C-alpha cells in the first residue's frame, strides 16, 4: 500500500478547513499524521491573508491518479473554487508531494515550508517504525 505525504495550505478559515480536511483523510487511514501548522506569507499574489501550511501523511490503497481526484473532491467539499489566479486565496489546497520514498512535486524543493512539513512527517514515521 503506498505511503503518501500531501502538502496542505489555506488562508480562508484556515484552522477549520485544515482540520476538516484532516478528518476526511483520517477516513482513508485512521493512523494519518499531521505536521505542525506553519504561518507563511503568500507567494506570487501578495494582496491576501497569510497562509497556514502543514502536511498530512497516510497509507492509502488508491494509486496517485485516483488519490489526486479524491483530494480535488475534498477541496471542492470545503469550498475551493479554482480561478485564473493560481496563487490566490483558497479555503484549502491539497497536493501530493511524496509517494513512498519519491518526491513528486517540485514545491518540496521550492518552498521551505513544504520541505519542513514533509521532513517532519518522514521523521515521525521513521520513529514510529523503529
């Protein structure tokens, strides 16, 4: 069963939306983990509220394509409406960053807050598996 780490971001009702998204992920894997919440300044489009970022880790029987579709459903359930402004405000953003041992999203290398959250969860999993 693949192990996933998903980067999470929100700047609209962030605390509520992130925790609701995590509850929906826990339906996939009751042993899911969440990294520490981080406050970050917006990137690209700066005329908006700061973001709260974190990451979720979990095991899932879905392949990456099906999980990505499932994450989009969660985003839609939590009120995400995609606009032409790729960096605009959003209630929730969920992106697969790591599958098993492979980094699959350049955001890991591009944004320190993504790397920090992912690395925290990798470390947490390593400690759990000792």
